[in-house]
C-alpha cells in the first residue's frame, strides 16, 4: 500500500501562512511599508498583542523587515522582504479563489 506524505516544506509553509492573521498582514504589506498603527487600522479585529507577536514572528522568518527611524518620536515601519514579496502571486490566487467560491452576507 502506498503511504502518502506531504513534503515537509509544504507543511512548514502552511504552518506559517495558515496562522490566523498572517496572510492578512502580508497582504496589507504588499501595498508598501506600513507602521504598526496602519496595520491596526487595516485589520481592526486584530489585537495589538497578537499583531506585535505576528510581526516578531514574520521578522524572524525573514518575511518582514523592521526599520527604525531615529526621529522623535521614533518611527518604525514594516515592509516585506524579497521572500515576503514573493508570496504576492500566491495571495492573489487565494483572492481569486475566494471571489469565485466564498459568499459573504453584507447585511
């Protein structure tokens, strides 16, 4: 009997992208660098603590750059790395699938 197993890389990719809020954060950053407050406004149901946790994770995974500008007050911006930007086609494919198959009640 053939035993099917997933590629470990595929499993890791889905463990990253499947984590709640991660795909939305990356999608928001595709439009360009954002500050923490910008991301909070764009994803209003995301708590500040979870956003901070996800940003640290994405930075550790080298999907996001954190740039600190030495101003008063300090300005911090987040942007996608090349690795993060490389997810653009994937996220657009998910968007196309969602538009085709997901129904939303807008009442």
